[in-house]
């Protein structure tokens, strides 16, 4: 059986450093450190748990959970990001879909996607040479009904069970959550950051308290952490796949100019 060799999460936003040079450098340094740690683990696959931003899914196929199944992906190129192809992991993706369905959980196949910044900002920092196969695993945060913390916990538990029991013996899998923390997008509160909420979420995440994370609900998150704050469900997937794992915060910078509570950390593999 394969194994998870590392578990990380980071915000998937970057902005201009103008006027916030020191904060921007600390956030970017934290992202680079996550990349350095991941590459040092010599993974055979990176699973990027993230959200889409109205670029690959529609009301016609809202897909609470979806996984990229292609053997390579050409990024969308939004935010001026490079469009160099990224190698995929079609066997892993197909296996996860079949395993999820056998467990009564729907994970849709997404074979014609162009990953946007939700995948490519973290992946571009972690694997700038596009050498490590990557599989985007999407948690819908846009279309109703979006999955909440309870469903995200179940996805994380199922993901861990699949890797432990169904992947090849030489599989070395990295889990990389992407998104959050508190931020509002296209709403009157855009630019606001709820630092106390961010701190409480990070505390639960890095304490390995999956029960506390899953006890949240989307209504509360939306009210106090914004529509972009719903992206923390990707972090909950990671935590649920690493039950009880303690973590380390590698950066936290509330940057109103980027409209985001920027954060990143690692959950330590025992």
C-alpha cells in the first residue's frame, strides 16, 4: 500500500507587494518553505485539495466533489500564471472515484479542466518545474448546495483510506490543501479579515482537532469569514486525512490589500 508522506495547506492568493512589502515577503517566504519541505519528501504524487473559481464547473455540473482525471493539465492562465502543462495522475484519480462510489460517496470525474489559480498558485510554488504528477481534488464552494465541514471530513477520511489500502506500495503522496483563510470576494466586506476567527481555526487545525473543525458549518463560516472563507473546507479535508496529527504554522499574514488572511502550515506525519 502507498502512504501519505506529507500534509500541508496554504492560501492560494498572491497580490502585488506594493505598500505591503514586508508582509508579502513573509507570506511568500512561508509558501516557498512549504515548497522546499514538499520537494525534500520526494513525493510521487501531489493531491491538491482546492476550489474552483467559476472557471471549470457550472450550474449544469456543480459537483460537490470532483477530481481531475487527465494525464496532464493545461492551466487556465488566470492572474497571469504560466500555462505550461502539469503532469496528472489518471490512475490515482480513477481509483479514487471507484473507491468513493463503493463507499456511497460521489466524486465526479473532471477530465477537461483547465486549473485556475486555486491549483496553480500553490502548485507553481511547490513544483515550479512541473515535474511531480499532480491531481486536483475540488471541494465546491460556489454552487448550492456546497459541501460543508462534515462532508469534507468524510472526504478526507475516505481519501486516507484509499491511499492506505488501494495505491501501489511505492506511492509517496503529498496532500496539499489550498484556499482561505477569511476573505470576502465581490462583496461589500471585501478587504476585511477576521483575524480572531483565523487564529481560532488555525489553532484547531494545528492541534489536530478534527472534531472541532467539523463542528463548524458553512452558515457560520460564510457569516464571519466570508464567501472565500468557505475554502477552509479544503483544509478540513487535509486534517481529516491526518486524524490527530499536530501541526506547525509556517506563516500568517492578514493582508487587506490582498483581501485575504494569508496562512500556511504543515501537519506532521507520525
